[in-house]
C-alpha cells in the first residue's frame, strides 16, 4: 500500500482545519470590531466638533445682530477675537461667512487673513446657506495626504439664515488610533493562532493514534492475518469503532470457513448466467436471482428474496421443493394467456457439499416461447397440407375404384365420375402450385422482375377480365383516379395478388351484391382496396385471415374450391414489393381488403 504523504495525513489536515477555523473566526470578529470602533471614534469626534461649532454660531449671531456705535470695534475684529478662542490642534481652519454678501468675515488661520472681506465661492457654503442644512465631506489634503473633515453649518437668527461657519478638521488622529488598535489585534491573533496550533496537534494525536492502529489492523487483515486486535483507548465514539473493528475481525474469521462452499455455489450460478438463474438455500427459499430471471418472471429482485421457489415459479399445486431436488428432466412452465403465448423451460441443479449434504438448488430458466410457436406452426402446417391432400385423393380413389368395378360402362355415371376426378386433380395441382409459390417467397434469394407500370390502367384491365368472366349477379363499382399513377412492380406477381383478393370478394358476395374497387393516393404510397357486401369476418378472426390454411368458414371454403393459401400468398408478395396488407370487416355488411405500394409522385404527375 502506498505510504501517505505528510500533507495528506489526517493529523496535519486536522491541525490545519482547526487553525483555519480559529483564523476565520478571529478575522470575522476583528473586521466587525474594527469597523464598529472606527465608526464610533469618527462619530464621537464629529459630534464634539459640531457642539463647539454650535457654541461658536451662538456667539457669532450675537455679534452680527448687535447694534454698533462709531466707538465700537468693527464686526470683523469681534469675529477674529471669537475665532481666536476657537483654535484647536484638531482644527485646521474656521471661517465665518456673511449670508447676504458671501464675504468672509473672519478666519482662525493667521496665515490666511487675506481672504477676509473677499467673496467665497465654496460650494458647500453656498449649499448650507441656501438649504439651511449642514453640509459635510471627508477629503484628502493635497499637500500632506491626510484626511480632513469639511463642515459647513448655517448661522440662523430665528428662521432666517444670516451666514455660515466653514470648518476644516483633522481626522488623521482618529485613524492613527485605529492603526494602533489594529496592530494590537493582529498581535493577539498571532498569539492565539500559535496556542491553537499547539492545542490542535495535541488534540489530533488523541484522535489519529487509534485510527492509525485501525489502519495497521486493516492492512494485516488484507494479508490474511485475523489474530491481531486494535487497542481501545477509551469509551468514546472512536473507542466504540475500535471495539466494532475487533468484532468484525472475529466475524470475518468465522466467515472464512464458509468461503469454499459459497465459492462452489457462485461457480454454479456463473456457469448458467447466459439465461435466467435462481439460487436457493437448503430450505428452498430464494437467495439469489439474476436480472434475466426477474424479467422472465416479471418480478422485482428485492421482493422475491426469501420467497419459496415453488411459489415463485407457480408450482405450489403440482410440486414441492423435494420434488425439484429429485427432478432430472426439464420442467415446462406455461404462463400463456388468451392474448399472449409465453412458455419457459426450467432446469434444476442441486448444490451439495462434499459430504453429500444438500446446500441448495440452482434453477436455470430458458425462454422457449418462439421455439414452441415455430414447432406448433410446423405441426399445424403439416397437418393442414396432409388434410388438404388427403381429401381429394380419397375422393379420387373412391371414384376410380367405382370406375374399375364397372362404372365406366355406364354412359351416364362414368362422365360424372371422371369430371369429379378431374376437378379434384386440378384442386391438388392448385394446392401444390400455391405451396411452391410460398416456398419461393420464403427463400432469401427471391427476385422480382420490376418495371414501371401505370397502375390505374393495370388495375382497370384486371377488373375488366373479372367482369367479363363472372357467372353470378354481382355489380362492379370503380373509384379510380382519372390520371396516370406510375409504380414499380412485378406485373405477374401483382396480377396474382389482385386475382386472389378479387376472387375471394366474388366468392363471398351474395346475389345482387356490389364489389367496389378503389385507389387512394398518399404522400409516399398508394392504397389499393377491394370491398364486398358479403357475410363479413368476425372481429376476433380478422387478424388471422392472412395466415396459411386459415379459413373463417372451412366447409364453405372447400365447397367453393379454396386452398386457404390465397391471402397468405398475397401478403408475401405485397411484402416483397415493400408494402403492407390488411383487412377491415363488419359481420353481415361485408369485408374490405387493402394493401399499400411505395409511390413517389414525379414532377410530371404534379404538373399534370
């Protein structure tokens, strides 16, 4: 195992996290404390200055409203005396401005006495006089780079503004105090972090020491050594974890004895993983079921665990678990419904220990639905062919025996017997030809001789042929487009498709009935339909009429000379042309058989 580096050690991570938590906490507290302290100091400074300005404003108002005699000092001199008492180390300069003339009446800065009597253009002074409100701002002195608080306060006499006091105060002392406080706070933070790091190292050792012991125990267990135990340092969570670790070691030592048996069971399961697999314990309860088996049985893997296998497979009424242990052959599980056929085959394999003790059962499931369906269709096909051939052959044998016994001498009976024999022979020839046709259609190398044909004219000619040859009172109705529709088809094969469909329509049409022929154009195909007014087909049989040898009314079909293969051949031929065939019917009202053919409308068709 790769050795853990110093910086990846949980010991170092614990100390770093502990120190970072303290550092973040101290920084958050420090930022909040410094910000609040700075705000408080600045507010207190500005409040004290404002109180002195208010006192100055009171004295200035008295001097400005005082009635003077020629012997009294002028207003500017009185203002200068008042401002002299207002001088302070925190104040750069104080000016008094007349409200009407905007002239400076006095300044506390002895080096700036030249501005007295001049008109001021200071924006803050104008705003405070016009708005009768204090105007203040903090700015940077361009020479010293120090921060200065500028205040302009209106001088009011009653409700009238008669002047303004403009003051510039030093804020640098406040920020100097904050700088000192920040230094003290940073020093305290450093000392706290150093103490925290020492405590973190000591605390981390108490946690990482038992974890280190457990790591050594895990490495020993990985090498197969289960005799070593972890030292328990206390009754806290880590101590409980250490005791649990020791208990786990004991359990693993006990489980090692069962490994060989479980390995054999797992090997048996893995050998059948291509199909559905179910494993049980010695009492027949399901212990393991793979995904294919759950899908075959349509169950959830979580819900069938611990369920008896005979119940899961639906064998409760016919088999017990002991019967399955002794079962040598496969069991066929038929889950078919009226709508769907579904059959499984189950093979069973007993899991035994070396002593012969039965430890469980393995069931392997195979889905044989398709195989059974193919086998059933094969048997039905053979039976149908045998029956269809036996019936005319039996008839022919009977009539030929009668002729051999002397019936050929009877001039009235002999021709009838020969006609029946000829009819049955033609019936067998039609059956064999149909079977050969289906055999060709089923082959993979079947080829069509396609060419472009105007299907409207082609269809019309076939209808004409039937209309001229019909020997029953049935009307024909055509719903065909009045323009050409060119499709690529094998003309001979499509003739046979239409022959089979139209022949069925005529066979089942009543006297005086109507057969309707139509062609419908769609975007990428045409729909060809033949409908009659016969007895119709029951709804449950409509999907089976294209199956081989299927007949709705078998007695009547044989009487009419059908083989039961006409629509099956039509279906296969339409399919190889790239189309589909279907039927719609209503009992007592008639049947409509339709099929589609691929059709791409050409530019000439669209233009015409």
